[in-house]
C-alpha cells in the first residue's frame, strides 16, 4: 500500500511522522473521510471545501491549493489501484515542540490514506442496528465546534466506548441542552407520519456530506424534510430511524435504548432513500 506523505508516495511501513507532530501531541489538525465508487470520488468538491473551511477555522494554512490536493488524492488512488474504497485525508499543524504554541510548527503535515473500510456487517443493513444513548455530552459549540472536523475525537470515542460496553455498535449523543445531536460517527434521521426529521446544524452537529445527499434525495421524492430539535422521546416514538455517514452510508436503526422503533424492521422510507443513494453512488 502506498501512502501520500508531504508530496511523496511511500510504502505503508515507511509512512512515518515525527513524535513532535502537533497532530499527534495535541490533536491539532483536520481531516476528511471520502468514498470512491468505481473510480468516481463521491462529492469530492464538498469534502475538499469542508477540509479547507475546517483548516481556516483553526488558522491552519494548508500548504497546497485545492486543485493540487485533489490531484494528490487521485494520484494515491491510482498508485493503490483502488476503484472502490475509502480515502482519509489528514492535515496536521506539523512538527513543533512540547508547547501548545502553533507558531513553533513551521510546516503542516499532509498525508492521504486510501483503503477499504467496513464499519458495519452486512446483516446490519438488512436487519437494522441497535443503538443506545450515551451519557457523554456532545462538545459545546462554543468550546470545540462540532462543525469543525478536527483530529480531536476524544468526545466521540468516549461515547463509542459506552456503546461498546452496552453491547452495541453506535451511540446517540445529546447536546448541552439535552437535545439529540448526532451519533459518534454518523448523523441521525427519523421518519414520522411520512416526514423526515433530523437535528439542525445549530444543535451542534457535523454537517455531513451524506446527510446533505439524503436530504436532497428526500426532496426529489417530495418527502418533507424538517431540521428541528429532537428529544429522546422523539426517537423512541419514531416510525423509522436511520443513520448516515461517509463510511456507513445509510444504516437503519430498529432499537434505541432497547426500545423498538416502529415494527422493529428497517422502514419503507429508509429503504427507498438507501436504494436511491446506492443508485446515485454506483451508477
């Protein structure tokens, strides 16, 4: 496997960064996860734009243009002969000292990994997923804004540990007001009375690329979409529930906190949206 590292393609075993890199020391950096389907990169422009916006938000100057970044992604995919897979694009503050001062980092580190990914087993997409509500609160938007896709994912990891300890694969996170925000790695939707509901950006969520695609598909299908604050009770009483994410795509949810959603099977609206998403990305 070839890894793109600061302008060069190197073997996986030789893709090393310094222990003084602030991405490692302090989680100081940004990233994007992108999918490629049959050599076509899904919503490449949106992902690259979000990467650069995240970098701007932390005053991190990415040392290459968007065009050069796209060329580097394509170069890495070709080097690994990968047509269907996952792209992890990372930019760190770079090598500095043991202090927090970002001015001590002279040059950002850029690396790109292209590989296969599978977050959930096939039966989850067929039968649905069980999830729980985490006690770990989503980061306050005025602390570390969840719209910023940074390397510091400890908040999400703590909630993920709660899911694992509960015997599930995913957990819902609430914001500081007690409203539903998102899951540890995915956005969340519910269906009620034929309408599609999802938490608004202001609830403290990452504006997911797949989330936006599903909203677009729903509107094409004339399904009303409402971005509103949701409570756990809204989740429990939903007709359907599903998650969306770059790696996960569209995942039906059939139980939350051991409460059955709808009839306990992936719902018709969920299936229709998932099928259209599959068609768009594959065809």
